[in-house]
C-alpha cells in the first residue's frame, strides 16, 4: 500500500513539473536555467518511477 502512495506521489510531482515547464516555456523570455533545473527534476522522477516499475 505504501508503495502505491509513493508512486502516486511521484506521478503527481511529475505532472506538476510538466505544468511548470509548460508555463515557463510560454513566457516571452523563458528562464533557461530554471527550465533546465525543472527538466532535470522531472527526469529524476521519471527514472525513479521506471525503477519502481521494474521492481514490481
């Protein structure tokens, strides 16, 4: 049960980061450093989700 909650939490964070990235990209002059950091965070979460799926 705890694993499902963790996966759900990661999926929620991933979606939130996706929205933040989209918002930043829509700005007239996006902050490239901020975009890079958001994308790195999103990738870390994606990798963790993939790792958890391989375990189960």
